[in-house]
C-alpha cells in the first residue's frame, strides 16, 4: 500500500506541467481555460457573479500540485475570470501553499520579469486592507497588474500565497470583485 501511494504521488508530481500565463502573459480566455483544464489531475468549479459587470470565474484545483509556477513553485489552484458578456479575460490567478520561503521565491520570480510599482502609486483597490490577506508586492507588464499576496498575520485561513494577474483597464473584477447585491453563486 505504501509503495502504491508513493507511485501515485510520484506520477502526480511528474504530471504537473508549467502554469499557463507565466512568464508570458495570457491574452485569450479560451486558450488559457483550455490550458488550465488540460492540467492533470484537475477539478473545475464555476462561479457566476451577476452584479455589473457580470463575470464568470472558473476555478481549477487538484489534491496536490496543479502546476509549477515558473517551473519552480507548486500551485494548488488556478482561477480564470471572464466577462460573462463576450468572454473577455479580465483576471487569472494561482494559489500556493503558504510558507515564507515559497512566498520569497514567488517574489523573486515576479521581480525578475516585471516592473515593480512603488506602494505609494498602487491603485485604490489595493490601498485598503482586505480581511485575511495582504498584498506584499505589485508589478505591471503588458496591460496587467501582477500582485503577490499572502495571508494576514493571525488569519485562521493561513494557508496560501497568491499571484493575481488583473487587466489594468478592468481591475478588481475577479476574486476581488465586491457585489453590492451579495454573493452570487
């Protein structure tokens, strides 16, 4: 039984490919979704938010490693956000099991490829505190904001770092979207 478990873990680790949309940024929601859905093993959930502008978020996850970000850091979850009308890509993200060393490696990977933004110049949607999480760095490239986040100190859900790629002309329409009418599902 132990040998079988080891073989399954090894085959899952071998199957983990590169995370799509990094270091070359995604431009097409259809292509990105197809690449994310092709990552084995993967489960897909869909969330619709009806408040304007309506969006659709496809979450892909695995029981372990979904893909390798930059070929170095194991991502457990991905999400792709599109406008419900027309399917335009507005955001995608990756979640990683949180550890200080992992978070530092993600920062190094992003800093090596993208232009950093001084905290005083961050857009308004990143200026305020978000419950349970904090943005630790922000970069720009090719019409995207690229943010690195981690759990806030003392957060009971202290489990992940995240890298979020948001279109600069349509920020905060993915997982950061706040619907006045409540959470849609």
